[in-house]
């Protein structure tokens, strides 16, 4: 895709002073003013004493405990910042805050246990898990809508995936990015024009596979995870499916449109490409294997977030200099990304709902969220329109492909509405397993037929 992304946004209104009023009586001395101002800034920064209006931090939360459960970050510095922010808020409000981070595949069993036994207050949910746990989540529509209004509106992919039955069962936070990571010098060796500039690369899947074949012949294969992992396997398989005209269900949410001739043909191409272009051990890889393989020089390209690049900049600068990102390859039906929003939700089983609400209200204020978001340098796609034109996006041209990503986003369950059935199909890795079965058996037709049958059992079509 060429050219600049047209962005939208709204400016923040300038403050007119406390409660919008100008003090006219009872002047403070300069010493008193500075003392009061410093104290006030400290409290505002940390969410401090009880505030007026929605989200007021009540004295009743002092001395309580708050437990937060999230997935492990691929940008370690952002995880450390979140922990620090949570601890700072806890100290300011007299709340003991515990933050726990698990690998994403281990997170669902932990959430399920917390639903039954308690012990967790706030959970981070992968896209559409808000449908899966809808009966166990607190309605936070008022809080979420306030975050959206303040940010100039939620991004379209958030609007498409954040609500359950018209309500927000948590506050959307955006989602990690995905594109094709590749080694510049190796793509040049394979004859790719403009390899230096990922923004200029506009490949079809056939062209992408052809590059991989040339590089594998040189001992520099592509690499892709096809195991049971929440990030890279579905982020690769769903778009490839959509690009070739197949989908889980039609708009009616019942008719399965997976076993289509054009997709069977595309799967046969993928089977051949897996042999010709890829490291074939990828069927057992998770979200971390392809990162390590790329950073160690074992593979020349992989579909992944920008976390590889972020790590390389500090731990392997030569690879960071010799890599770039390009948009997903396109197919006959177009170019797509799997994209839905993560959600920070409060479990109904929480024993400390007041503190959970207060923390989320504070953390989603621009000061906290923006610091956390900017630290990831585009790895985490913004939840609100305001940040589309943030200066962060202009700092590194190698991140240009990710800025463009939201416009290609589709949510699991397309072309039907996102719902618990789509979430269940995703959680069972039906689409991913169809690809894995295909490359292991070599039988595209049987593999796609198997996937369609599994989908019918869920969607009933």
C-alpha cells in the first residue's frame, strides 16, 4: 500500500482550572500556592484522594487487596511499566496490588478457575473472550464509553469486537500488531525489488511463497508457528483463509462457508509452499519459537508482531538494521488481518469490585495509558482514534506497515457477528489445526472437509 495513512483525531480541550472556575477570593500566598499545587499534582498523577464524580476513589478501598491477571508481554519493558503503575496506584490509595502474568495458553484455565473459586479481580481478555465469559463479567459500559468519547471514538476494530449484546463487559485496550517480518539483505538476494522499504512491498501470497522457496534453497527458510498458541498461528491462518474466499460462516451466523473449492486449491498451494519455503518443524511452534528463530538468523521471514524488532534493537542491532515489515500478502479476495480488541474486565466473583473499578478508571486516563502505549512503539495498536496521529507513529519508518493494519482488520466469526461461537471455534484452534493437518497429511481436501465439520458442530449450519 502506497502513500500516507489518512488519520482522524480530536484535540484535547485546554483546562480552564479546577472545576472550570477561576478563583477570585481568598488568595493564597506564593508559598501556599506552590505547596498546594505540588500536592495536587501528586494526587492527580496517582489517582489520589476521593475525587468528585464517576470513579471516585472511596475511603472504603483502603487496606484492601486487588489481584490482576494478564498475559505475558512480548515487550518486557511494558510489562514492567504496568506493574510499576499498578504498584504506584496501590500505594497512593492504600491498596495492596498483586499483578500476575501467565503465558496466553495458560491464561484461560486460570480465568476459568477464578470464575469458580475467586481470588482474581481484573483479567485481561484476548479478543472475543468477552463473549466466552459473558456471564461472569461485570458490565462496564459507562466506563468504556467514557474512554471512547475522550479519545475521539474507538477504532473500528474495537467497535466490531468490544461489545457483547450491545454492552461493554470490560474496557477495550487495543491489540498487538501483526505483519510480515523479513530480512532486507536476504530478500534482496532473492530478487525482491525495494526490499529496503517495507512500505513499498505489495506481494500476493504466490509471490511471497516464491521468495521463500528461493531463500530456503539457500538455507534461509521462512518460519511460521502452527501450534496451539493464541498469537501467531491464528494471526496467520485466518487472513490466509479470508484472502482466498473462505470464512467460518455467512452473515446468517449459521451457514459454514469454509469448504470452498477456491480455498481447497489455496490450501494445496500452502501444502506445497510449506515444503518448498518453510521450516517444517513449525507445526509444533508457539508464539515464541518464530521470534527466537528470526533473532538467531535461522529464518528469513515470519508473520509476527513488531516485538522481534523491538528486542533486536537492544539485543541484536545488526538484525534490527537488516529487517523490516511489510503488509500481509494479498489473495484473490483481498488483504486482511485478524484483528479484535483485548479487554480489561472485572470478574463478578471479585471480592473487591470498588477497587477494581477505581484502578481501571485511573489506568485508562491518558497519562497512564499513553505512557504504556508509547513505550511499545506501535507494537500495541491503539484503541481510540486520538492516537492514530500520535507523533510516535512518525519516529520509525520501519513501523509504517503497522500503522496501516487496522483498515484491514476482520474479527473471528466473519462474516457473521462476533459471538461466543466464534470465540469457541478460535479457542479450539479449528482453523489453525486445519492448516496443521493439511501440511502433515498432504491432503488439502480432507483437511478442509474436517475443519468444515468441526465448524458445523459449533455453528450448527
